[in-house]
C-alpha cells in the first residue's frame, strides 16, 4: 500500500522547520504561530518573542528600577 504524504501546513515560528498536519502546536498566546510539537525548546524560544506577549510599559525609565 503506498504511503500517503501529510500536507505541509507551514513552518515553525521558532526554528523554521517545515511542520505538517498533526505535527505542530499553535501558539498559546494567540499570534497564530505554529510550533514544532516534537521540540519543546521551540515553545520556550517563541514565548519571549511572541508579538502577543504581555508587556509592561512605564512613563519613566527611573520607575522601572
């Protein structure tokens, strides 16, 4: 029986490897990035760089210390 190829769904948002149907997780912050399911480091690498991450802004640099 011939082996069917799974459809390419895009590329990992952290490591740029191709991800196929069923091999990826979506970013938990809602940015729409696909992350390698098999590589836990991709999730950790993407989280601080995610465009939807929580950020805190201050009016003055002295208040941040």
